[in-house]
C-alpha cells in the first residue's frame, strides 16, 4: 500500500486515516488513488470510519458492494464489521491499481454478505465462500481471539481477514476472466480442469489432505483447480502488496527497489516476487529477534512461480 500525502500540509498520511495531524479532514479517492480534502464522504463514515469518497447513493465504491451487514443489534458486531470493511477496502484499492472496479472497468462488481456468527437471536453458522458473484465473509474472524483460536485449530497460521477477502475475491475474478475461451484453455493447462466435481474434491481433501508441493502454494491449493487459483491469487496479492508497501516505507536492500518503485506497474512477475521474497527474508530475521512469526513463511518453487506469472499477466488490466 502507498503512503499518501495530506492535501493541506503534505505530511504523510495512511490508508486508514480520517484526518491529518494538521486537522485536515481526509477522504480517499479510489479512482485517483490519493487522499483528498474531505468533501462528499461515504455514508458509512460515522458508523465504521469509512474514509472513502461517496459515489452512488451516498456510499463509496467499496461499501456499495456490501449487500448485507451483520446483525448490529449485537453490540460487538459493529467493530468486527468495521475491521472487515477496512480489509475489504484495502484489497479493492490494491486491485484498482490494476484497473479492477474502476470507472473504466465495464465488468460486474462482486456483492458482499458481511455476516457474523453472533446475532441477537443466537449463534449462527457462517461459511465463507463465493457463489456466482456473491462473497460471504464471516466478520467474527475479525476478533483477534477467535482468529488466533482458528489459526491454531486449523493449522492456518496465515489466516487473516485480508487473506480471506483476497482469496474469495479471486474466485470472483476467475468468474470474470473465465468468460474468455483463451484464458480457460491456458488456465486448464496450468491448474487443471475446473469443471471436475468440486464437492467431491473438497471431501477428498479434508479426508486426506495433501501437503503443498512444487506446483501448489498451500495444502488447500491441492484440493481443486478453483482453490489452487484462489490461493495463487491471494499469495500473489500478498507479495505485490508486501513489496509495494516496503517501497512506500523506503525499505530496501542492496540491488533492491529504488525510491518511487511501483510494484503494481511492474510487468515482470519474477522481479516483483523475487524482491518481495528478499524483503520478507530480511523482515523475518528482524521478527525473530523479537520472537515474532515470520512475515511470509512460504517457499515458492518454480511451478508456483509459473502460476504467479500467468495470474499476474491476466490481472493487470492497465
């Protein structure tokens, strides 16, 4: 993510900021990818600290995609929804740098159902997923305590709200890209036939999960071509944003990024990924000094990198 500038005093401001320390009220313009002086603000600004510019019907580009909100009669759901929407805005802003969901993008947008396991009527089961353009997100996992428990129970220490949204929106991106026969032919050559029985594949995976291997970034990616694609996209987005954020913060290594480097504008997948890995290894070393987890604890063999390159080429609309 970029580090922005206050339109009044030019001080650094960050993606979540509602105001600068100079007192200037801020609004994020996702089309221009800048922080502007607050004008037409999203209708959800007061409730969930949404700092985006209003577009249609008084809502911002991101909030307009949310069809269902959690049961706000349950008091704890408001901060969980707030945290989840911030993660969604982050992902949508990143994708906007490649041309997705911008004014120039004629394609459909995803619809989000932001649900909680806790409702006034009692506990409900919420399954995250994507179905025909609708993405369901369990905002309960925005709770640090619940997230830590599920990371431990499921053995998914990289399970995060931003990661969930990147994974599920990847399924929607496939829905759009899959309208092209040429894309599908190339996809199947790398990922396999996505028309194979999905339910049976998941059942087989949960009965006897395979480990990540030369061609699959995670164990879950081995379950089915659709999940391989979603995991590949999520990790590609992790890594591009990692090196973009490092460049914005002026973190670098010898022969690494230079000031002004734009990871989203770089068409060379290997360069982007290799630079991200180099920075992650350095930050891993720093984290270990504080007994903190590795920032990116994954190995990227050649088969996975080939899938990154394919996905990177198709996601860059601009």
